[in-house]
C-alpha cells in the first residue's frame, strides 16, 4: 500500500552497495541514491527485526516470571537458568536497540547536513525534496 516510496523493495540493498555507500559517505560528498539510502535502509530493517525479537522475548519473560502471557503454554519447557538467560537476552536486545536508534538519529542528522535537506521534516510531512546529488557520476 502507498506510493512507490513506501515499497519494501526500496529498503533492500546488497551488502556490497551498503559497504560502498558507507565508504563513500565518509568523503562528505553526496552520493546519488533512490528514495532510501543503503545505510538508512539496512538500519531500519535491523531495528524492525530487533523490535520483533524484543516483543517476543518480552512476552516470553512475562509468561516465565508473571505467569501471564500469550506464551504461557511454552513456559513449562523452560527451567530457571533458561528463564534468566531469556531475561538477559531481552535486556541485551533492549540496550542494543537504544544504541541502534542513536546511530540512526546521528545518521539522519549527518545525511541532512551533507545533502542540505531537512530529512526529519521530510519523514513527518511525506514531501520529498530533490536531494540526490551526483558525485563523480556514481549511482548506488
């Protein structure tokens, strides 16, 4: 649903194109890309995957420690040490998500600076601005 800018295909980039983009990004020269740059796209996919893992582990912990969850039927398969390991995994995922969010915010601000575009406002309003600039005629 939505326009062509909202399609999942715009978030999928090869590892080579992501690495290539990150290496060229450090040169402070804007690089032409389609709607989503490779670094931002992969970060969004990572954060969405981590969010799903955090929700699932949180529901599992709720079942293990509070005996109230949609995963309550699975808690009989866990012993005490495994329950505490699940809790630690949830904690590590949560802190890692905070770090990923921080990196994403810094990346958006840096991209806004080098592309001379207000990317946060573009995300809020949905209005796109021409901010793709060519660097040595290279396209990612």
